[in-house]
């Protein structure tokens, strides 16, 4: 009979879960870029959301006028 393979991620050398990989990548980014990097990308994201909301409001008002 064939043995079941364990899929916990830690039992097999070199394997990690998606959560572990994300945490590792996030910590490395924080070390290399610092707080200012996160502030900048957060601001850019907020501006994009604001822009999309305004576009949605304009599109809604145009469709209501028809």
C-alpha cells in the first residue's frame, strides 16, 4: 500500500504554506523599504479608490439622466 503524503508544509523540506510565504515576504519588504514605503503605497491606493468612486458616481448620474 502507498503511504499518504503529508501536506502540512513543514514536514517536507523546502515547503511552506502560502501564509508563511506571505509573512516572510512582508517582513523582508519591511526590512528593505521601511515605513515610508508602506505610507506611500497606502496613499496611492487611497487615491485610486477615491478616483474610482468618483468615476462610479459620474457613471451613475449619467445613466439616471437617460
